[in-house]
């Protein structure tokens, strides 16, 4: 996320190192580069102009603290202004009402509304311990109703059945009535989308909004549309009293224009980021954390939160107990570590949140991808329980069988066994008091990282 913007800003801010004071001369060129980086990231022009003016006003002539380089001083100013542009702090959903709290999801077709409904339902169930009912008022696409029913079953949420013959208002009211009778805490209503903003769609959703009076009206928008996302949000905001925005497909957005433009243009907070296709791939939007990611500082708080919610702590404790007793780390344990990594969003998500990853060369980043992790998992799954426990017995004929079973070459099996031995050594060090650097070196594809 925000890779290109992070790279451009990182290069610009590095150029100021070694200067004794931030002045008009040495900051002018840097701000020109920052401006170009933001424009190339598809940030709206008025937002860029206001941002640059504020940074310049604060930075020019400022004495640099003895412990800071000018580059660090400017990074601090840029970070604070990025946070200001994106909304200062996370704004959580307002669910303080007599149950059920009603959430209405609006947006254009293809923005990811239906998937976002399921993600939000799962988020509220797991993080807030809410009992959630979902319903689809998209009477134009039978597939959308079926999709939501399937997703609801997958995540364990309640589903209110609807059909294309019904009126969207009747669906919304019926879902709320069922929620009251069955004591649901939250009702999330999915709505129809269009390929563009049109009067008919707006009239329908206004009528639905007036009938169900939701406490939250969230606009779902594809972050990869850049500043168009902010403009579309503004159009919806003029028709509906929006309370917040959900930015989808943020994991594929290397620019970041939408995240930096939406709040400034609409005045509405970004409440969530969709960061993948899975129903677990939804993050609360924290402006200060996203600003840190953009500037290559990482986001350890989000990483810790993900570990708390997505790592299987019983498995982790079992492994720690096993290592403490002096029992060896085997391939079954290695497989479990890969599974835990995938639960946390994979290597791409982890690297996005670790400090300093923005400084890594592109060729090093390319060595680390989630396809490799899936391949490693498939190889281990093709082994017998005995082979996972005693990898030393895996010789010629066994390697051929494992390679054939997992659809890879024998050299891939050899590569896995080599990486596993590195992981074994690392686990011994961790037992003696290791740390993040040792852990990262032991992960697949991370051995060549310049820590």
C-alpha cells in the first residue's frame, strides 16, 4: 500500500540530511518534489496545495533540534500534516442507540459493497462481540443477494432473505423488524450500485434512508480510483447524510490519492480500509498509522493488534512450551508458522507494517511474495507425518514423491529443506533470547534482508 508515494517521499526527505537549518533555499526543492509525489499519487490538487502551504509555513526557518537532522525534522512536520489531512484520529462506528443499530452501505457498482458488508459484520462480531444481521436491498442483481447469503453463512452472521420482486424499503424495514424480534445488536443493509451516479439511484437510496433512519451511513469506494473516489463521495454526501467512508482495495493502491483526498474534500472520516479479498481483510482506519506507513516508518501498533486477533495463541503457547522443553522444531511446526503468517495477511501485509521496509530495493522486495509461502505450504502438506517430524529421512525417492504431490520441482523441495534448517537454527536462538531481526531472517524469502 502506498509503495510509489513512500518511495518518492523517502528519496526527497533523504536529500535534506546534513543540513544545519531548514530554510527557504534547501526546502524549496524538497517541497517541489513532495508536491510532485502527491500529484502523481492522484491526490486532489486543492488538497496538495493546502498541504504544501501548511508544511512550508511550519518548516521554513524552524530551528532543528540538536538530536534531529533536518530530514527528520521535516519528516515530523510532514507526518503531522498528513495525519491532519486524513482526520487526526480513528473515528469508530457510532453504535450507541437502542438495538438494533442500523448501518446503511452505499456506493457505486464494483466498489466492493457486498464484500464490505460481510467484512464489517465479521469485524463487529469478533472485535465488538456484536450479534449482526445482514440484508441485501439490491433488487437488481439476484447474484448480489446470493453472494451476501453465502458470505453470511461463512462468517456466522444472520441473514435476512430478500428477492428481486421486493421493494428495497420493505426489505430494509423487514430486516430491522426481524432483528428486533431475534435480539440482534446490529443490522447492516447492502444497497444497489450503478456504474455512475444517477438520479434514479439517488432517489431510491434517499427513500430507503428516510424509511430506516440508519445511525451510520457508510460510503464504500474503490481506493484505486484516486481523487475520483473523493469526488464520488462528495456527490453521495450531497444526496445522503454520510457518516463515514470505507476505502476498499487499499492493498492494491500503490498511490494513496483517495486516502489523502477523501477527508479533506468531503469532510467525512475514513472509518475502514479494505486490504484484501478475505472477510478478515478489514482494518480500522488510523490516520497517524497510515501516515507512518506512507513515510516508511511502519505500523507496529496495527501489527500487534493483528497478532492479538488473528494469531492462534494456543498454538503459539504450545510451540513455546515445546521449545522450552528442548524438543526440536519440526516441519509441522514450520507449516503452522506459515499458516499463522497467512492469517495475518501474508508477507506483503507484514512488510507494509514493519519500519524501514520502504528503503528496501525493489529486487529484494520482489523476492518476498505470498505465492512462495503457499508453495512451501503445499510441499509440507505432501509429506507424511513421519517426514514432517524427521526431515532428515527425506532423500531422493521421497523428494521426487513430495515434488510430484505438490506440483513442484525437486529443487523446490531442496530449497524448502534448506530454509527449514535456517528456521530451526533461528528458533534455537529465539529460545536463548532472540528478537525481531532473528525472527525475520528465519522467514521464507527474508534471509537476504539487510537488517
